[in-house]
C-alpha cells in the first residue's frame, strides 16, 4: 500500500448510506494504521533504526511526496484525517434534493456511498425532523451529489451501492423497461467510473455499460463464518444445501462445492400476472424438489429477501419433504412490507431456526434484536476492496473468495 496516496481518497455518504459508510471508513483507517505500523517495523528490522527514527524518515517521505507539513503526532498523518468528506444534503418541502460538498475534492478519488434500501427515517441539515425516503428518493439524492462531485473536479467517482437499485428489472418479459440497465447507463453518462455492489441479482446488468465497470462482491465468506457457529461444517452427511429457485442455483452450488455437501433444488412455477405485495400473497403456483432432504438439516442461500413470500413457501415445502432444521443466508436482507412479522410467525411455527443477513442494508434494532436473526458484517470486505482499487492492486482474491473460504475451512477440517 503506497503511503503517498492516502490524502487522495475521500468518502461521501448520502443520507441513507451514512451508517455503512462510517463503518467502512473506520476499517479503512484501521488498515492504513496497520500498514504504517508494518512499514515502521520493516524499517527498524532492515536498517536497524530505532522506532522514532523510522517514523521520522516516513514523515520525511510524506512531506516529499505530498508537499505538506506533517502533524504533531507524525505517525497519525498516514491515516487519512479527512477520509469522510463533509457534505450537506437539503431536502425541500416539494421533495427536491440538493447536495453541497463542504471541502475541496479536486483531484481526489471519491467513493460515494448510498443505501437505496434504507427506509428508516434519515436526518437532513435543513430540518429537525427525520424523513423516510423511497428507493427513488435515494437515487435522486445520489444523482445530485454525483453532479456536485463532477462540478468540483473529482478525479474519479466510484459509487458504493451494496443494494443495486432496480436489479430485479433486468430482463424484458413484455412491453416493460430494462430499468436496471437504464440506471447503469445514467450513472455512466454522469461520469461515474465504477459501481461497487454486493451479489447483484443479475451480472448481465454490467453489459449495458460501455466504459463504466460494475464490480460485484460476494458475501459468501462472511455468511459462511456465521454459519460455522450454527452447523458442523464437517458433517456433510446430515446437511443439504438447497437452492430456493433456479435463479439461485449457482450461488448454492458454490456453497455446496466449498463445503463438500450435496445440493438440492426447489423448482417453482409462477403466475407473472400476479404482483407480489406481501409474504402471504406470492405468485408461486407450484413447487417441486430435485434432490432429497428427508431427515436432513438444510442451508439455503439467496441474494435478496424482499417480502419473504418465496422463502417462507420454500421453508414450508422443505418441511413437507421431511427437512429438519433450516438455516438461510441472505446477502441483501431488505425485509420490505410486513416481512419481519411474517418471519416471526414462521419462526414460531418452527419453519426455520436462523436467518443470516449482512449489514449491507441498514436495519434498526427491530430486526437486529430478533432471536432468529444473525447479522454478518461486509464492511471490512468493502474496505479491502476500495483500498485495492485505490492503490491499483489486484482485486481478484476478493471477487473470487474460494481460496479465502478454503483457508477458513482448513483448520476446522483438521479438527
């Protein structure tokens, strides 16, 4: 990691993305701190410097590279003091948004965070009352700050959108819009260089762009770490990995392959003339099972949980087929509508034991305090990825995390 580029990185958090942005920023600062401590240790070992002399020489390099005075506490200067760029967002009475970046960002690599699925009330500088925003509201506030960053001379603009908006509108079934592709093209037109997201619903969305790159991270390692505290990762005879539908086969095949466990699949027939409005009103008309779950524990993984109707119906079917304990792993736990109440009821009925979701979507204590819910943090994953991008290092180990998972499973297999 180059110490000469620390002052060129900046994070702007939209109102909906503040919680996740602050968490990622704290990891970035910690990683910079660890890097500097490692460099000091290497200088002491290689050249026989005392710690104070090693720090002085690093500060000399800092002044030569960045052409500014060092802080009174020199080693702290390598940790970006202004990684969070203060930005004032205004929400007007008629619903319009305005973004005003408070510090200079000219020549900086900006990472703009937005959680479009954060439906908890958020604060604005011009109002004492919190406001609940829709997905479209979050997108519009995002567009205003993208334009503000462009007008302010940012060198590059990268969007950090853990939940990619409109990702389920990615293929045409009639006279309908391809909104997922439209959003990507709009961001590209506005000058966005990259979008970093998590387990996007369809990787084909990236094909809509000519120059902008969509980087798709995966939460499988973080979910698997939490899963290891629930099930025996070495017991591949009593546990079956089940794909809740055909679209999630590759994701669950990945888990089955890494855990060396059998794979089964639920096949659903849907009536697309019906619009899903709640967990109890799904458009699924029949479900079949390919595989065997009788007397087995089940783990199901999916990219997104909305109203929860699909997952709850899958749980009921698996119970009918003789499944014992059911655990689910969800990358983007939206829990829209009355999903939390629906899963409370399903939990009381014994349909499942745990749901593992990530912090990529903000939730209040209402969900986090549930006995059946486990939160897995992906903040450090995003921090590592951002630093690798910023310092022009390979991102392959983070995009394909099979090796990381195998290193994690190896000690358990040895036991």
